C-alpha cells in the first residue's frame, strides 16, 4: 500500500513536469505578446515622440495623457465606444433569440432559411461596410433611398446624419447570425418533455419562454455577450471604410481616435497615452464581465 | 368557419414558414444584391429603379483579376489564415490538453487571464508592433501576420479546446491505463479520435476570423503581402461610382469563406458554444 502510493507520487511527479512543459508555450507566448508591446506603449506614453520631429525622446510626465484626454474628441469617443458596444449587444441578443425561437419551429425549407440567416457572419467586415455604404445607404442610388422614394419620403443620408446608428446597424447585421447560431444549437438541446409537460399544465408561450427557455439559455447568452464585447470594444474596419470617424466626431470611437493620433498626426506619444486609456477601459469592462460571465464559464 | 386542430396546425405551420422565409430573405438581401450587382455593368448597377433583370456580364471579374491581381491577394489571405490557424493549434492543443486533464491550482485563473488578453484593444499596442515589425524589416510581409493571427486567436482557441477536452470522460483514460496503454497510445487511440470535433471547430472559427481580419492586415501590409480584407478596404475611397467592380471584388473575397462556412456550420457550432450545449 505504502510502496504503491510512493510509486504513484513518483509517477505523478514525473508527469507534472511533462504537464507543465505542455502548458508552458501558450502561457509564455501570450505573456510576451502582452507584456512587450504593453510596456513599450506605456514607455512611449511618457515621452515626447512625434515621427515628424525626430529628436531625443524627452520624458514629459503626464503631458501626453492630459493632451489626449482634453482633446475635444475624447469624451465623445469614450461615449461612442460604450454606446456602440451596448447597442450592438442588445440588438444581437434580442434579435438572435427571436430568430432562434422562430427557426426552432418546424416549417418547409428550414435548412435553407438557416443557411441564409447565418451567412452575414461569414462576410468580411470591410466588405460588410462597403455593401451597406454603397448599395444600401447611398442617398442617391442606395436601396433605402429607392424605398424612401417609393413611399414619397425624403431619403435619409444615413452616414451623414446617423453615422453611429449606421455603424451599429452594420455590425448588428453581421453579429446577429453569431448569436442565432449559438442560441439555435442550445435550443435544440432543450428538454422537450419538460416543455410539453408545462404546456399540458396550461403554461403559455411567454411563461415557457420565461421560466424554461431563458434559464436554459443563460450560459449561451453569457458567451455571446463576452465574445462580442471582445470584438466590438476595438471596432475599427467598419469605421475605416465608411465614415472615417465623422462627421465631426459623431462616429469616432476610442480605437479610431488613437489611430488618428498615431497614423494621421504621427504623434506616437499622444497615441500611446490613448492606447493606455483604451487598455484601462478594456480592463474595467473585462473586470465586470469576467466576474459576471467568467464564473458561468468555468463551472 | 371553424378550423379543427390539425387544420389550425397547418395554418400556423405555413404562417411560420412564410414569416421565417421573409425574414431570412431580408437579412440575406445585402449579400444577394452584392452578388447581383457584380454581374452588371457600372451603369446598370446604379440604374433607377434598380434592375432586377439584366444581361449578365463577367467583365467585372476579369477586370478585377487583371487590374489588382485578385489571386495574389487571395493566396496571401490563404497563407496567413491557414498559417496562423495551424500555428495557433500547434501551440494550443498540447496546452489545452494538459490543462483539461491535469488541471493545476491556477488553471482556471490562467484561462481567464488568457481571455482577458483578448480584451486589450489592438490599437493600444499598434505602435509598438508596427515599430518592431519595421525594425525587423518585415513590414508588408506575410510572416508577422501569421504570427499575429496565431497569437490573436490563441486565447479563444485555448478556451474552445479546454472546454471540449474537459468533456472527455476521464474514466476511459483510466481504464485504458489499467489495460497497460502508454501515454502515446492514450493520445493516439483515445484522446485524438474523441477530440477531432473540438479541434476542427476551433480551427474553423480561427480560419474565418483570420480570413476576415482587417485591422492588422490594413496596418502592416501593402501591395506585397496584402490580404483580401486589405484589398477591399482600398476600394473605400470614393473615386466615382464603380459599384459593379467593387461588388465583384467583394464577392470573390467572401465567396470562399461563405461556402466553407455553409458546409461546416454544424462542426463550427460544436466548439463555438464552449461546452454550453450538452
């Protein structure tokens, strides 16, 4: 008995080394991928560094930070970032749920309908933005203006008048299928007997949804929220292709503001300070999100 | 007129069906319209009212290939997506396996930390990465993109694989060990066959994300290593209306991954749900 447990601890000890060896690469690589650029960003954020004026990088304390945060675009950008993430999350989760319930019903050609519905998820963000900008939202030739003409309404110039809403529409169009895909799959695993029993007891659609379906979907919803937040906090391609952050700062998010500082004003110092702000914001969001969702995920 | 139950069921069946088809067609319309526009001439593309029937032309496709060398960009997309995905899988499979089967005290914290690195916005580290790439003389090369794509998707792949591996019942492994199976046998005959589904779906998602990735491709590449996403972004400047050509380029850029996605949708979902669906 004793010797056996000795052997097993020995074996375990040998195993532990192998196990750690296997775990190490992913951890080390991610650590390097995080720490090296991060420390460079932090360093640049404290020095005067503009690509247009080469010279010694002087330590200037928090000047870059105060410059970035007093930029008149700073608060709009912060606000837009949060509005963008919040709206897209709400729209995609609600619409994704509704669509998942719909395609969970039996009807003819359900397979094809599903394929059509999930397709936007596979579209490149740059293509997505171009389709909507040109063929849907163009104030002269776009489909929306054709519809408006048909009803004798003055067509809206979407990207000029409603830039942020337009981008929210594009992103939601792309990510609703993602929510749908996940909800659809988890609905299929719902206990049908339980549902039938509830129906026999006289439960209506809403109470079944509220007390059986929604709790069943808690975890999938958490996943959808988490993954999407990760992607939308640094949304870039759609803005790059359509509005360029404008008009004014109406569709500027934090990512775009930093990009503008770095690659249009060539001010590495200020852009890096912006990068640090973006990282702090992401960490605040991550903290709440991981506390709310992460527990749900690791259980 | 009163309907009996089965008649009423048929009515709701058809009503649901019609409604679902309507919604699906509306949501699919932008893609359909893009494909239709790509087969029109530039004048037909902007005709008012929009043309639903026209003589199809393939000129746009030929022009796109001739003018901007579509195939070069397509191969860059292919190399970077496949390269990035394979690299990420090579790193992630052993790690996720070790974490799922031999979890340590901090495994869960490490996994959460990994996911939190995804929250770091790419712009926050754009300048350092750009400078490192420049110092290495690797701007406009596919190699940094492959590495970045791999690292970018590593956390999500780790999560998907971890949750997938965790579902594999450990009893099977113990039984095999009792029967004298070596670790290699274990991996080859039990773990691998059971995990192909998870590895495939993690790989699929990673392929799609890499193929569509625009931020790093736009920033770090130009004409040599440009991917399709970057090529399409270069069409965004409003130099007159050439929707038909843009549509042809877009259709060619998206078609491979859409068709791929259609075929693999079941496989894709399996891992995407992070074990949420039992």
